[in-house]
C-alpha cells in the first residue's frame, strides 16, 4: 500500500448518521482522524443548509438513494456533499413490535381476504441509514453517479500497463485505514489483531454490519503491511499473511459479541484504489475452502485458469464460428449428432407406436397415447428468425445466487437466444438477468409463474416431461379439461394463462444424453432411487445441440457445508431444499467444469 497522503486542508468525514453501517468499506475514502468510533450515541449531520442538487443514483429494489447537494450555498462558499439514504433491514427479534398495540395503518386496497396497507412504524423501528460524504470532491461525485457496469478480463499485461498506472495516479485519501491501524479511530471495534508488521492484520466489523444480526455479519481484515495495492501484487511471499488470516481468523470468531457456531470466511476482494487488501467476511462460509481457492489462484497467478472459469461480457463483434459448439462437445457426447429433432413432432408418433426404448424421462415408451393428444394441440417449429441465423449465439441463464447484483442484464439480452429455467422471475430483476426470454424450460411443478409477465410474447415454453402425468397436466390446461391433482410431488397450477402456440414438448433424447454422457447414470434405475439431471444441465445439453456458441450464467451451488447460503437469486431457500430431489449437484458441477475446460461452454459468472 502506498504511503499516506498529506493531511487534507479541510476536514473530511463519512458518517453513518443513524449509528449503523455504510454501503461499503470502499466508501470510507474520505475518513480521517477525528471520526467517531461508530457508536450509537446521538449525533448531528456535519453541516447545515443542505440543498439537493441531483439524484446521483437510486435503486428501488435495494431501497437506497444517493443525493448530491450543496452546503451553505447562500453564503457564497457552497461546498459539495453526498448523502446516502438506505432503508435498514428488518431485525427478526423486533418485527413483532411493528404489529403490537395499535400500529398506524393506512389502507391502500382490499379484495376478499387480501388487503394492503402503509404501516408507519414507531420511531425506534423507523430509522434510515444515512451516510454522509462531506466535503465531497468531484471524484466522489463520479464514484456515486450511476454508471454502466462491465466485467473485464484483466491479463498480467493489462494490470501492468493500464490498472497499475491508474492506481498510482489516484489521490483519494485512505487516512481512515491508518486511523484504524494506529488506533486513532474505531479501536474499541477491533475484534482481533496480529501486530506483526509484515504478516499481521486487524480484524474489524465493517460498517455494513449493524452489529445485531449474525446472519449479516460482515468483517474486514486490514493488513499491516503496506505496498500491496491489489490482489495482483500478491506472490508466494505473502503466503504467511494469508495463512495468518485463515488460522487466526477462525480463533477470533468468538470476540466482540460476534461468536457463533459458524466459522467466518475471508474471501479476498480486489480493491481498485490505493488501499491495503481487504478481506470480506459474510457469516456462515467455510473459511478453509474459500481461502484455499484464493491462495491457489493468486499465488499461481494462472491466467489460463481464469480463461476457463470466467468470461467477460461478450460483445457482438466476438466471432461466432458455425458448428463450434458441435465440434468441441463431441469430446463429451461421442457420436454427437444434430439429426434428432429438438421438439417432439406429431408425425413421428402418428403411425409408430413405440418410437423409444425407454420410459420417461429418457423416452416416451408407454406414454404415446397421452403424448399424441398433447402434440395434436401444440407445435414443434423453431422461429424462422433463429433458423435463418448463420451462427447462433446462446446463453443459458441459471437460477443461481451468483446472478444477484451481477449487472449482467444488458449483456444477456444481446444474445440471439436466451434460455431460462422453470419459474425464475425476470420482472424486477432485469438489471441482473435481462428481460429477453427466447425459450423457457419447465415442468408442471415448476410452472408457478405468469407466462405473460415473466416471458416475451413469442417465448417458447418447453415442457420437460419427467412422468406421464406431466403430459396429462398440460393437456388439461390447454384443452380446459378437468384438472389432475394427484401424481405430483408439488401441486402444479390449475389455471395457467398460456397460448398453446407457445408450447413445445422437449425431445427426451436430450435428457438421455445428459444422464448417460455427462453423469454416467443408468437408463434403467430402481424406482426408489431415480436419479436424473437438473433442468439446468438439461438446458445446457439442449443448447449444445441447437447453438453454435453457448455461454452460461448463474450456475453452481454453494458448498455442501454452507447451509445458510441461498441457492437462487430470487428466493430465500438453501441447499437443504435439494434433499430428495434425485439430483446429484456435485456430479453435475464436475460435468459443467469439464465443459468449461474443453471450451464447449464459457461462463459469464464465476463457478
């Protein structure tokens, strides 16, 4: 880390006026000696006469607002200030207080048993996290201004010729770092310290944590050693420092009232500023696995591995080679062929009674009568605009937690074909997952989505049949017959407003290929075992048969020991929900890694 900048001529401070947290450790650049230690004592804003100039950025989903304003402008010596307003999260132990007594409610609407109100919480439960940067510089204004985000693959040469000169040219103060290391500020918040000047560090709660909910525990480790500007500077010389964070961080987890049966985790983050490397810590992670991964990647500094498991946002100019996916995936699928139809066709079942050797989900044996009735009211065609493409670029959008806050939406919408899975929502998540849906794979139990809200008017809704009752269900929906209620592990929707022209029936051939070639599963299994591929792996297999270029995003599950990490970007369910599903997620992860390694698919998110 570079030496400290000269003391600024004006006081600068970034204050959490509500006595809580700030949007990020990186937002502490303006912090200097004299700043309080983050206590909850009553405080006043460090200015008066604030007048809003501009909304720099806002997010309705995250409930946060960034304001630029002028202070004391009437005196002729107005100064810039930034105020960040953020709704604080619910605290479980206090939620009951919101509804006790006679809460102040304002009715919005009422319909049968449903009603919606505006609730005005009592003062002690209605705080708004308020972060202040004052005086603010032009760099701070640019930093908080809404900007388009991009993922960039940085090579060693890029770092040396572009990133490093940029870091060295910056002059943002990092005095707040030295205040902590020198015990001039926040000394009472330090959880643990190893004082070694070369391999020591300070462990302290980040201002993002409200010091109340362990589920939101967020710690940083600030290294005593200076001269490290980013992760790119790490070498084998720094292994003792990383090992200390690994070992001593585990021991320190019981300090400062943050004790828990869970082990904290310190995955390193690359800081694009002149500051020490910071180690971020959400609760519930497994420290050993995460930091071991960082050590391998950083010390070996293997760009080739980066190319295999991480891929930048694609541009339209990227060359698309016809048949590229077919050539690469032949290493996995063997006698790979595109002769098989993507969707089942009525003409293939009208005269032939037994076109398949396997029962569902790997074939249609025994389900032909039901299938005939379904194929008579659906279609099998692929849109002409896709068939006419000389080279088709596809992205399979998984449902994984890694899509949350990824800002990949714009990039995803640029692909020729966007394939989505099950009931994964689009509305409200467009910034991360995009709004375009060319094809959505689903089965009856996962059809709990509004086809007209979560899809485009021309989206193909592709039924993945796992059992004969799945054909029966779609027939009753499309023909408005008496609904079936039994034979499902979860009740599918009984009313589904969908155009039959959008429905397609996926050829079970792709389920067979995914199970046999990727997972080595037997086609004939005991009924009590019945392992099968996930819809995600099936969608990748389909894309490799249909597209010339295949990219994926949002794939991968949390570590098996991480029982609190959500598995989806849109709902709070954990890996525990996969128990009894018949899916071997570990085996599927290995299959996807093989496809990444041979270049059959490329990844937009980490895996």
